[in-house]
C-alpha cells in the first residue's frame, strides 16, 4: 500500500505531549525491537509512545492491569513535553484513512505485524510519527502519538527531543483513572 496522500496531522511546535515513564529514566525512549505497536522495524529507527492527554499516558502504561500497587505509580513520573518544532504525523484517527484500507484494527490488533509494517512505510515516505486511537480506551476518545527517532535514549543535549517538565503523577490523574476506567490502587503497607 502506498501512503502518498495519506491523511496527516501536523503538530505545531507549541504542542505538548505527555508520557508516563520510570522516574529513574528519561522520558524519551525509542523502541525498535518490535515490542511496540508502531516500532518501524528494519528502518534503524524506533518509536517513542506519548499521549495527547494525561489519561491517555496513564492507559498507555497501565493498560488493562486493573489492580495497581501504589508503589508502581510512585516510581513513575509524568512528563509534559513541548515539542519545540513541527512534526508531521500519519493520522490513523482520520476517517479518510479508510480509503487506504486502514481501519481501527490497525491500532488495536494484538498482533503487531500490520501496524509495524505501516510504521515502516510511514518512515519511508517521511512522516515523523503516527497519531492513533489508544487501544485500551473502549470509548476510543484518547489519542496517542508514536514519534520516530534513533533507537534507544537520545543525547540529553539533542534539541529535537526536549527535556519537558517532569512531575509526579498527581492524585487527580489517579482519581480520573479510577473513576473513568475502574482501576484500583493498592496502598503501600
């Protein structure tokens, strides 16, 4: 399938994306080993998974594990990253994607073969990443963004991947996840 003319979403440089990650590591990590849905395998690049809203970042990390130890939340940080540059994304959330044979299953299938092949083609035609529906949100209201970059953790001085604002996961986000999805948090004894 050719991706020429595929629906795109351009995020402006002042766009803020969110990522929950282990606090002992940096927010940027580009997975290229095939363990991530949109890892562009075989390209020499990886994908870093972010979300447009804090609740999207939450569900990207905790997914369908409905019982979470408080210690797992405390050991993580929420990073808000202002991109600082425009990025051009293949937009899987656009209804026009259907004319390319793309359905919601591309971002929701448990087997990643087709989504990784799509990511590889997206890299080949010059997209900076992919915008998709977060799989574990049954309402399909949350959006994720997989940005492409060199596999691993980038140099902290690389302006393409700004540090962002790190903070602990606030109680209000935990409460929203509990109320919205039914997560349960086990307090530390």
